[in-house]
């Protein structure tokens, strides 16, 4: 039976069209393809019509079968938001770190002392795949309530072959069963586990020779990521890991220049990374090279906020022609939030991105950062019917109101998942 969803009378339809082939850069990031008084039609999960209300009425008259009509009067409609950088699959929690940090401890020192990522590694190793699925489903449900319909999910809290596979298998099952789509990244090089503390190169060898081939063989990830940072993985180790991933078809991503200027942006350009993420301390030369090579900057202003640091220089990157995406960085240590709309607020208020640039960064550019620009990230014919109705008459209102949730309706592949801000019954996936 065919299913038709017709969303009409949007005060503004924010299509973000025109960026499917290449991510939007510079001035093009401000071009969000607004249709005033616009309508969208989704048939069998895919968008089949985008245009004015008047044209839409004519189109809908040609259709047969039941039509689920949604009146978007007074609201804007955007593509489903995309979160291109999360560490969403994990066990345990780290709330004690806040008081430690308020007392002056630094995020990286907590890690070096065996806490931080290593603490989450202990609790993730203890969790079963089923427990990881249950915990992560709750986080995905919250993402949906914030209008997020696609998320990237990194491994990196297992740090043994079996525990990394467990995290990635959990993400794969969630992708199959939860309404949110997940895109997986292997990040075995997230931290050096305690058992390799005295011999980090041996751990790098394990990542390269055992983990990457197995992850690729089981088809559990599309990307490979590394925490390239002073005291974590060196530029040389990161390069070896990302090059090894490429041999197995895993596209490179990199946690770059978050805490100190370390050459991460330059390495991203050198290995042809799809994205370089964080970039708080990226050098001018690194930014230039990223622009030249087309590396997307995934900026995470929520992490800077939560760690009480100065955020990345988004304006400099946009002006240099680097395509910018935004993400929550959802993880239990440096960014415990699913609110991508709040990250959008922070991007405006702390990095001076404009409301239009911010929308591009959380839709089509984020889609490019996870290799999904041909399927999602804009409201264009042929793409998935992933849409959000925000209770705002124009897109500026979305950024003007901060830390409030203006999501009214979330539509995933043409199906209404969130209605009046409330999540409909989502079956909790099981293994
Ligand atoms: O658990 O702290 N930055 N990895 C790199 C993280 C943050 C996640 C964590
Ligand atoms: Zn991260």
C-alpha cells in the first residue's frame, strides 16, 4: 500500500537545496533555498514534490490513495537535522568529572590519570551488547525529539577487538531497528588502554593489524577516526592508522587540534580526510590546506562550552572556504547533550555563525561529512522524507530562542515520529 504525506502551508520551507554534489562553502552556506508558503509531498518514504502551496495543490490532485495531510501554518519546515559526530554508544556515566573540572582539573589530565575515556571504557566493556542497545535507544529517542533523524556513531570505548566489535554491532542493530539512521565510524584509536600504557605502539599495531581488518570484513563501519592529540595519539601514529583504514575502504576522519595546536588539520588535508573535527587550535596553514583539499570542518561548540574553552574560529574557516558542519559530539565526558538546536544557538552566539549558515551546517554539510548527501540533508525530490516542523515563523526565530525546544513534528521517511513535541511509541529494539 502506498503511503503519502503532504506537508502544506509552511511559512518557510527551508530546502537547503543545491549542495548535493559538493558541500556548501563560503557565501553558499548562507543560501538555504527558502520557499515562502511552501509544501512538500513524501511518497513511500521519498520526497516527490517540493514547491509552492499553489503548485502543490495541483500536484496532489493527481495522486490517488490516502493522503496524510499536515498543516504547517505558522511553522518552518527544515530537512531532518543530521549529527555528524557522536560517541553515542557507551556504558556508565561520568558526572563526577564536572566537580573535578570546576576545581581546576583539565579534561585531558583526567584522561591521563586513567579517568575520562578510560573510565567509560571500563563501563562499556562491562556492558552487554543488549545493555548498550537499551541505553543508546534512549539517547536516540531524545535526539528525535530535538529534530535529529540521522547520527554518526563512533566506537572507541571498547579498545579490545571484541569490545569494539560489540559497540559497532550495537550501532548496526540500532540502525536497523530504531527510526534514527546511524552511520558508523571505527575509532579504536580513541585512547591508549591501560594495559598498553607502557607500549602504545603495540596498541597502534593491534588497531592496524587486527581491528581494522575485522571491522572492514564484518562491514561494521564506513569511516575510521583517531584522537590525534598531545598525550593521546601522535601525528605519525594517526597517519599510520588512517592510511591503514583507507586500505580497507574506511574513509578517514580525525579529532584534530582540540586541546593544543598539533598539526591535525594539516594531517587531515594530507590523508584526504572527509572531515577534521574540533579544530579549536587549528593553524592558519592547516585551515588553508583543508580548504584546498575540501576537508569539512565539523565544529563542536557544545564541547568548548562544556569544557569552558574558547570555541573554534568558525568565521576564519568559512572565509577561507572550508565547508563547515556542526555537531553535538554527544559523549559522556565533554558533551553530554542530544540538543543539536542548542549547539546551533551556541554556534551563533559563541562563534558568530549566522542562522542561515548554521542550518546549512546541520543539514547538507553534515550529510557530506558522513557520506549521505545523496540521500538526506536537503528537501529535494528523490531524497528521504526526513523533515522537521519547528514552531517558529521564520528561520531566524529558531536561533533567536535559545535552549528551548521548538520542535513540533518530526517526520522520518514520511512517517510522523514526533507530534506536538511528543515522541510517539517507538519500539525499543532488542538484539
Ligand atoms: O568520552 O571524553 N573528546 N573523545 C575526545 C571524547 C571527547 C569522548 C569522551
Ligand atoms: Zn569526538
